C-alpha cells in the first residue's frame, strides 16, 4: 500500500495550543515554591531505583507472558493497518506520527517554561510531569530496544526474529512511548472529556508506526504501556499518592500463572 502524502501542519504546535487552552480554562491552584521541581528530579530517580528491586524480573516475565502469544497476531494486524493507510486516515496518521518524534521535545520543554511564568501550580506540575515522563520513559524504551534487538517489519524477516544488542531496535516503539508519556499527565491532572480525547493522538502515533512498517503491533503495545505507566507513576508520586505493583508467581500442573495486582 502506497503511503499517504504527508500534510504540512505542525502537530506539536497544535498539541501545545490545546494543552494551553485546557489548562487556562481549568481552575487554577494556589502558587507553590518552584523548588519542588528540583526535589522531584532527584527524589523520583531515587524512588524509581528503589522500585527496581528483586521483583523486577517478575514484572518482565509478566509482560513477556502477555506479549508472546499476542505476537502471533502481529503479521495479520499489521497487514490490516497498512491496508487502511490512505485518504483521511492516512493523513491523520502522518500528522500524529510526528507526536512521538524528536520534534516534540522542544514544545514539551517550552510548555514547562511557559508554566513557570504562571501561578497555577497544577499547570506547572502537569507540564513538569509531562517533560519528566518523556525523559524517564524514553530511557526505559531505548534501553529495551538495544537489549531485545527485534527486527523491524520493513526488513521482511517476520515478527519473531531477534538479535539482542545487534542494533535492531523495533521493540518497543519509541514513538509510541513518547506519545503516551507526554499526553498521560495532562489527562490525569485535568480529567475531562477534552483531555481524554488527547489519547486519540497517541493512539494515532501507535497506528502510524505500524502503517509505516516501522513497528509490529506488540512493539506499539509495549511502548504505550511504558509511556502510560511511567507517566501514571510519576503523576501519583507528585500528587502524593502511592501506587504499588505486586507480581506473585503460582506453579501448577504444567502451567505457570502470574498474579498481578495494582494498588491505586
């Protein structure tokens, strides 16, 4: 299927304008000391390091248990997405594809700087968390990329070819990780139908990566989970709400079951 022609609008600027309008329309919170961002910068890193304890391999195992059978559907799903990659949908996917690329970094940082010129604490916190999620989730995503070494769809070797630490970087999708990491804090700080709709942009990014044969469906599924969960965890940290994950393995006759619990 021939890719749709790429439109000219700047999606990052559109997203920036949408978030500014959403934040300005919401009720402002009382101003707080801006030094909290410096504290969060190192406190969150320390908390994340503590969270990466002996249970981390269980989390990885749980993700593998979910994604492995789903990868059997990769080829068929990718074909269906590429078949629909034309017309209005193709133009939309080309637009949202840019949301996960490097061009989004500057607008996200600029939005945080703009927030510092206001006295709206919630606006500032959402903008900082969005920027921090971009950095943290990106680090996790790119670390996994090089460790896993999955071949991309355009290499035409199938969805089950891996060469760890070889420079193959299909899994997970970095664009999808970025899109969900940037948008999720705004949805959580400003829960409203207008912000819920922002997930249509990050979902478009995920579909665009499949349509352009850059990633398999399980790549974008993993990327969306990394971006969303990183942003969710950071938001809860900044709001003073604990989020706990537990993974408990159970062994039966010819089966291994992982029980995953999330305490919100």
